[in-house]
């Protein structure tokens, strides 16, 4: 986790921008602008909508990345938004990760994978890559960390930990997610009086134990939603060596005050994610007009995202002061 | 689930073949045979190993599919094995699903996705596809069902249920997985004396309730490992309207006797998966010789898989008689 913490310290900004393109946040004129180019290239016209979005989403991401590089330390592309376009979208996901890394950003792949041991080893190639013929590893996905689901237990996690150690990367295990119905499973009271998410928290501390970095945090982080401030504060004490990824700030209702308790005494120990609040900021900007060209709206997307990222940084800084 | 059950009844075979290609089950000479062709096509030689496998894995799958179509009702490609090759592998996954459907097989995409509501809706496009410009949905992934992780609770499941209803497809939620350490989370005893996997089982019955089919089973199935025969028998009673996907037969140690209790009184209600036992059967076949050509070994892969699939069908039939 040292690499992420260094990036946070350099930017003085413990936040991460979620790159989650959808038809709600990617301007329609940008998608439309690729129609003819794509129509000339596909074999079957039915493929146009997916291909058109795959191209537009990448241009959207590139504009955001260019606007926020240097302001924020990290981006978190949510692979579901790309899988929603089929294989063409997966290409956009990988290109987005590669471009973000090339601009100096730490890339947190929000993939929430989880499976039995032999299968988890295959997913762990997200971190470890594939051995090339000269013995070097080919980085397939260009992620610095991924999110993982704990429901399968230790043997579904170990391959990711091993790959993280070997490749100087990290993982974040779901502990307490930000969505309303997460309580149905994660908050269940166990026979010994603890809650399920607390038991998972204890496992996460164990899973990371042998990967402690110079920063005092391990390579095995935890996802703890901003929508559970009290639980987050308790988890901070329960998991002293575990770095937190905190989703749910902004659009999902979490505030800077809500997340303050998830940081440690040195205002480290956590990174806060905002997705729609940053990449969709252009929609709340008075400068938007439906008649704008694709280029003009992309410029508005970029400046709005940059302003929103700065506002979030300042909001967190004030709450952590 | 009616479509799957009809396919099972037609083949008299409640089994599904896992299409999980790895370097352990795909013959080396088949991978090698694509080296030159791939080397001529990639920009960067570092990409050769992934591309070469992407092509070889598809040819391997096609040979298996051709060999088992008509014998087994369904295939279950595990997407992790394809993601392990990066975006090129994802293309092979999608092409494999499409080819299997074209040969009349029910395609169960083993993706184990799980996320918050808005993100789950994006993943649910695996079932629902993307609306094309004429209003029809473009089927992006060519799956008839997918597997889903329950850790996020109801709002992570509902989008899949809605997509399944709209597209006449199904989903299977992880309840009790086949791997050894699954007990660390799934078997935890709750304050009310039930086990976590039993609580998840109750949720799965609820999630399916409004999708009951003519067969008496809902569109929301459950993953219950063959390695837990006693729990499986109890879950069969606890989840009377939930169809089971049973992994862990064969290579993971589960026998036909172990899975018999997961079927209902009419010998319906479950489908049993075998992956390595079928697609890797050629390795235990006396006919293999390292000097065989790629074509010859592919023919051996096909006949061995077919023989193993028939043996599994007969094994299950005897145990269910």
C-alpha cells in the first residue's frame, strides 16, 4: 500500500475518482459523434450502440484523466460499466487503466472478483500478469490494485495476496459495502455476539499480516462504505494495519464528516471514492447547453470534473484538519 | 429455469461441462501450433503468449463442444480462465458462449459477479443485453444464466432477477461453495442458531419467489457444492423451489452418491458440474503421446471428453435410480 500512500501524500489528497461511465454521465452528443465512424467499421449494424459507447467512454475517460492528473492520486474504474458493453467495453476498460497509469495515477480496478482457489489464481492475473516467453510478466490489465469479495474464504483470497506481493500491488476486500441492503448479510449477528462484517474484518487483518509495508499498512485493504460512519470508526480501531477504500461519498450520501473517523491519527489510513460527483459534475454546471458540440461538452466535462475534484479535496482536508 | 430443465430431460443427463481452459488441460502442441500465425499479427511480441492461448483455447473449446453436444444439456465457461489472458481472453469467452449456444447448449456463465444496485444493473447486461437502435436488445455475452455473489444483499441481486425475467434467462446465487475454506464465512453460526449459508438460502428462495416456472422451479438457482452432501440434502428441503448448480463433482472429490441428495423426488432439481474431469480426460487416456500433432491431440481431447461425459451421465443415472 506504500505506493498508494506516497501518491496520496504527494497530492495532499486522500481521494480517488471512480471512472464509471454510463449513458447518464457521458454526454449524448459525445456518443452520437462516433456514430458514422463506428458504422463504417462494424460487420453488423446491431453492434453499433455498444461499439459507439466503447469509443465514446474512452474519450470521456481520457478527458477526465487529463483534467484530474496531479490533483487526485488515483482512479477507480468500475469494470461492470465496461462489461455492460460486452467485449468491446472490456477493451475500453483495459485502455483506460493503461492510459491512467501513463498519466501517473494509481489504478484501482473495481472488479469485486471472488472464487475458489484454482479460479482465484486465474483472476489474480489481474495483478500478476502472464509470463511472457522471455520470463518477464506481461501486465494484462494495468491495475495497481483490485477489489475482491470474501464470501469464499481464505483460499479465494490467498492467490491475490501472493500476486500482490510478487508484483508490488494491492487488493481491497469487501468488508462493509455502502449499499442499503448490505446489512442483510454483512450485519448479521453471529453466535458469539460479533457481526459478520467484524469477523470478515478480522480475517482481512490476518490475510494482510505478512505484507506489512513501511507505511504501517499491509497490501490487503478493506472496502468500508462512507454510509456507515460509526461502524467505520470502530473498524478503524479493529483493523489498525488495514488501509480503507471508502465508497459512498457524495452521490450515495456520505459526507466528509462521515468518513473522517475512518482515517488514523495522522490523517492517513483511508482513501475516499467519488464517482458520479466528479465525472457527472458537468450536468450540474450552469455552462451546459444541449446544443453544445461534442468537443465543447467534453471540455466542460473536464473543467467540471477538475473543479469537483478540487472541491472534494478541500472538503476532506477541512474535515481532517 | 424451464429451458434448462427441458434440455436436461431431452438428454436424460443432469450434468454440465465446465469449459475452464488452462495450460494444464489445453495440450501444449495445440498452443504451440498457433505461434507463427499469432506472431505475424501482434504489434508487440510480448502479446504473443496471451493471443496464442486465446486462439488455442477457443479451438479447444470448439472441439469439446462439438464432441459433447447432444450428450450434455449445458456448458459452464468459467470467465476467470479467460480474464487470465486479458481482453483477448474475454473475446474467446464470448465466442465460446456464442458457439455453444449455436450448437444447442444452455450456456451458464460462471462469472460470480456482485456489486451495489446501480453497478449490479450494469453486470445484469450479461443477461439483458444492450438496447440496439431498433429497440431490440443486442445479446452481448450469449449466456443463458450467470452466477452471482450474495454478499451485497438484495439490491445487488434484484437487477439480475429483473433482467432474467425480461430475457427468459436464469441466475444462480452462491449459497455453499465447494472449496475448503468456504466454511470460514458460509458456515458461521448466527445468533439465532442458523448458519450463514442457511440464511442466504432463505434469501435465495425469496429472491426467486415471483419467477416460478412451469417446472416448479424459479429463475433464481443456488450454487451448492458437491463437497457438502449432508448440507446439500438439508438445503434441498429448505429451498423447495430453487434449482441447484452443484460444482465439485470429480476433481474436487464429490461423487454421484454425494450429489444424489440434492435432487428432488423426481430426480430433478439439480445439475452437476464437472470441469477438469471432462475437458482434461485426454490426459488420463492411454492414447496420448507427446509426439502427437496438434490435430491428433485435439481429436483425442474430443473423444476423451465425450467418453468422460457419457461415463458421468451413467454414473449420475445409477446414483439417481
